[in-house]
C-alpha cells in the first residue's frame, strides 16, 4: 500500500502497516448488507466552497448520469460523483445545499452523501410533487482530514430518472 493511500471499510479507517506496505481487514458482509471497501490517494486540494467549482469526478465503476448544471448538478438515479481532497482545519464545517427528484421519474431514490464511506446525509424524495429538500449538515468531525466526498442518488434503476442538487457547498468557519 503506498504511503499516500487511505483505506476505509464501511466508513471506518483500516490500519495500514507502512513498513510492510500491507493492510488487512475483515469484511463481514451479507447479501442484504454489503460491505464497502474504499481506498484513495491523498490529495491536498482544499475542499471549501461550491462543489461544482471543486475537482469533482465521476466514479469510473458507476453510471455516468451526472453533469454540472449552473451552480449544482443534474443527477439520475444511480448517478455517483466524487470529490477528493482535504477539508479545511476549521472549527466549524458544514455541508449545505438542497436536492429534489424531477416531476416524472421512472425510478425514485434517496439523495446520499458519504465522506470516506460514512453516510452523512440521506434525503428521501418525499411524495409527488417532489419537494425541494434542504440540507445543512455539521461535518466538523472531518476537519483537516483527507477525504473522498461521494454524492449520489441511491435506488434501483428502472429508466431515466433525473434529480437535481442545488448549490451544494462546503462552508468553513472558525468559532
């Protein structure tokens, strides 16, 4: 394992023996509850401000139904994107923005944000007409850390099903 790689299993850090360049983790997943093993190279890009202006990327193993639109993103169900970098070492860090399903989806899913594999936001779509749902989540516990922030719409795909992330951002403040 290279020194610049971090490893997480189900949102928890996996200890890496840097001397032997080796990591071991016990995965206790079932058919109903899958385990998630995440490894990524550290990036020192500071993650603060609008997500759309940060170095976001589409996860290569995922469906590519996501693109920047204005100050946010259009994202179909099962679309996933990631932002890799380092969160500011601030007294207060918040994820803020809003999300909604479009008015005529073939599939309906939850908006999900994970940091290092740990779910920090989950917004169910609500009832038709799908309401705009705001989020303002305290992520101060991740201050100063290298992270991969993943945002997606979690559900089974039954056809085109757009949703929108409106003005998502990371705000930092020192109390």
